[in-house]
């Protein structure tokens, strides 16, 4: 068995049955395509590599043959592989050009066909095969107004661009994670296309004084996974983030909050088709003192007062509202009972309940409940939990 077969679908099956032509041009970033190809395969894709002559000056075809288990296309003969893959009724689902030089972008925009990659692009455009381009070049080239015009021309014809990272005076190839996520989004179910989704994640932090705070335990990981899943399904996603430990994807727009009052103020402007709230929101806050409480002062007494209720404001601005109910060391029946009470009190469409003692890094155990009293339990990774929650939102619970 080829090594590429061993990792097929190792992370997910979101690209299962999809054929992606990975076209590589003569940028130094070509060395990243071995990793890129492997990541696409880990999500279930079949990857067919195509290299331009200049790309082969940087990356040997054997490297991509090892990465994909497929012999790279480096020149054309009577087999005309571009017709089979991206011609009329071609079997490819996507032409991914990564990295793409300014030279290749210009050739594609002007209809020039003098390299293997350009030939694939011209045929894909003619056949209506989706094209995604991830540029990589010096920053001055990317800033060139002529190059920018070529990019706009291709965008008008439906070509999607993955913006490069602008650093060290270069327009570097986008993070591989982002490229893969955008491929999944392009080829996925598109169930949330055209929908605005807001995910409220992380924990609020209430100041005791100018230095110390009281907060709730939350890594923000579940909320971030929910936002990523919505992005993959085509939604217009925005993350509202409090204190969190898990890294948030930079390609999803984010707003930050600190206190419950901050979040309540933000909620007044809420407009969303779906709002999901796994955030750990404080129910009480201390009266803030100025400066710093001396560390050797002795016992400190905190006087807590109730914080503003956030869910009612989110309810007014959301067509679908999903709340979370976290408890600790309670029996399953009691957990469900308290979750249903929150669902009714806040007018939720769905509530997700969990016992925090059963939650760990990348692992969780949840119960999803709806207004009709239906329930579904799940234990496993937070990424899969996010998928289960979205399935409940989009298709309802069984029963």
C-alpha cells in the first residue's frame, strides 16, 4: 500500500470522493505543497499534481509523487490529461493553483496557454471547473496594479483567491490550514451559504480591581470548532471572543469582549440567522476597586452583584438561538432538567448541556435538547461535537 493511502481520510471525510488537481508554479513556496497535498488527502481527497517547468527547478516531481501516490503531470502527450481532468465533463472537482506566481496569474487572465499549469487553467475556465488560486510572490509584485487588475479579472470569472500573508516584504503563501479550510468550504455542502452566523465563545472576566479578575473556566475550543464548522459549510461567520486559550483562526472575523456588560452591549446590535453561545458568561460580578488590592492585606471579601442577562438580547437579534448549560457533578436526569429550564427561560431553539467534569482538551460529552423534548447524547472530540450540534440546527434531532 502506498503511504498516501494510509493517511487517506485520517482527519475527516469532508473531501471524500473529491478529486483536486494541485497545480504548482515556480515560486519558492512550491516546497510547501508536499504538506499541502498530504493535508488534503487527510480530509479524504484524491490529489493529482501538476508541475510547471519552473516548479520542477524548485521541487522534484518525486516529492509530490510520494506525497500523493499519483505520478505528477509535467508535460503533455497524446493522453491529454487536462481534458480528462478539467475538460468538458472532467472528473476534477477543483483546480487548486498553489503557489501561483504573478507570471502565471497574468497568463491565465490574458488567456495565454504556454505551460502545463496555464493549460489546465484555461481548460478549467472553459469547462466551468472551480478554480482556487493561492498567490506567492514578492510584496512589490502583489502590490503591482497590473497584477491586482489580473486578479480582479479572474475573480469576475468566478476564480477564488486565498490571500497571501504579507510579511518580511513578501506576499507569502497563505497558511496551509487556511487553504485546506477554503477548499473544504468550496467543495462542501454549502448548507449555510448566505447565512450570517455569530458564535460567542470564551469566558467573560469581571475586574476585582485594576489588576485582578474573576472569571470562568473556558478554553474557547468548542466555540472555535463551531465557528470553523460553520465556515466550512459556507456561512458568513463572525466570532465574538472573550478570554480563551485555543487559537482562533485568523480567516474568521472576530470581535472581542471582556466583561458581561461588554457582551450585553454588543448583543444589542445582534443580527444573525443563527447565534450559538458556548461562552462561559459570568452570572455575578464584584464591585471594582481602584488600583491594586495589597497582596498582604489579609482576607478580602468580594460583594457580588448579578450581571446583565445576555441571552434575551441575543434572542431578539437571532432567528435561531443555541445556548449552553454547564453543570458539575450532577446526574444525567438533573443535567437535562436544568438545561430544559434554561431553554424555556431564555426562549432557546436548542440547548447543549454538559458536565464540566467530563470535559478535557479536545474532548467533551454533551446532550443536545430541543423545544420538542428530543435529546441526543454525544461523547468525543470537540470538532465532532460541533458537527453534531450543527446537524441538529440544520436538520433537527431524531425522534
